[in-house]
C-alpha cells in the first residue's frame, strides 16, 4: 500500500510497503527500487509475454503493462513525466537506464524514515535519481516546433482559461490537426495535459502555503478551473 507521495513538476517520489498491484499500465515512466530486499515483478516484453522475476530494481516504460508483488519489502518509486514517444526517441539516441547508486538508495531510506523531512530535500533526491538513472530524458522535447510552442503557451498561463481553438490558431493549425498532432507528439490529449499540469501546479502551491502558513491556507489557484 502507498505510504508517501511527493509530487513535483516533472516527477514524483513515492514509497510503499506490502505492495501487491493488479496488472496495469500508465503514462509516466516508473523506476522502482527495493529499499530492504528484492521484490517480484511481472513485466510485459516486446513479444507480449509477461515473465515473472525477482529483482531489486526495474524500469517500467510508459504504457508498459506490469504487476508488482512486494509482501516483505519497502519500495521506492520515481515516476517521471514523459511519454512513449519521448522515451522511444531517447532510447534510439542511445539513452540507457542506470540503476540508482548507493547514495541515492540511502537518501530514499532517509526520506522514508523521516515523515517530517523537508519537501526540497525530497526534490533534490528525486532530481538526482532522475539525472543519474535517466540522463537527458527530460530534455527530450516534441520534434514539431508548433507543439513545442503550444506547450510554452500553456505552461506560461496555467491559471488562464484555455481556448483550444485559439491555441491551435496561435500555432497555425486547424483545431482537428492540432489535437491529433498534440497527442502524437506528447502522448496525451490537450485537455489531459492541461489538467495534469494544473493539478501539479495546485499541489505545489498548496504545499508551499502549508510550509509558510500552516494555520492559514488560501489557495492561489481557482480550483473550479481544474
């Protein structure tokens, strides 16, 4: 079951114990490390098979089916905000997944043992894990300059009401062509991308408010717009 979740703009650091998931897949890339022993994983292969193995570390690609069983181990997870297209391009360019080193694993154990640890300390460990295990992945951007520009427009004004037709117009595409190209380049429909970025924004702002004003919190984001 999940113990802790630390959510940031490009990644999330999570922990669990007595984990037993059903077979599933998701958009984010997932790295999983055993913090006090190996665990069992079923991971879909290119030929469609789902072999079972015991391991201390696994990389689960975006949309790759998997199931984890860890009845007697604490697990640390790094979920990276990428997509199948970006991950495939990274791998084709020579990108290779590297298991976390001892200092990263020790850092994860410290986080797990300290419920009150500072959010920025967790961010630093997550950032180091991402850079160590997935060097250069987060720098992979959409190849189409119009979609790169659309992402810049959205990210610059997450609070503003989004007009998809106007956004398509700003990057010189028809709404239907824009919708298809956006999904092809990012792996997500426009609406889902915006919703996710807004949720991360709200979570980050809320966490900052809790740290600075623990007894008086006023959201800086109009929640109804999510």
